[in-house]
C-alpha cells in the first residue's frame, strides 16, 4: 500500500544535498539580477544611428563594379591576343595547344 503524506512524514536529506540545492538557487538568483542589470544598461545606451546608403552612393558603387568587370574582360581579350601571337611565333619551335581541360600545353614540334 502507498504511504500517505501528512504532518508526521519525514525524509532524510544529507548536508551535501542541501548545500548543492542552496548553491543552485544562489546561482540562478545571481544570474537573474545580472541579466536585469544588463537589460537596464541596454535601455540607457544611446540608439545607434541608422545606416544611410543614398541612392547616389549605391549607383556610384554599382557603376564602379560594372566598369571593373568590363575592364577585366578587355584585359582578358588582350591577353588572349598576346597568347595567340606568342603561339604563332613559337609554332616553328614548339606546338602550343589547348587540351580538353582548357589549359595550354606545350609539346615539341616534330618538324
């Protein structure tokens, strides 16, 4: 049969357990007050200004990025032209060819 709880019911708790429970409660209470202090401090701090990116600034940066891309494309075209010229000048000595993995390879010209 189950035991009934009443005024005369007793149980045993060791001193270690009581100290552990007291320490846990003290830790939770300390964390609560620290959190409340941080919240109060955050309420008193000034609000950061809104970041402003004007339409003109955005357009200028966009134009710079687009111009850089176009310049890079032109540079790549120039490099390809120079590489073709180099290939033509070296073809009597070496054969410069592009392999399947789009890398240039050099092999000795058998003729």
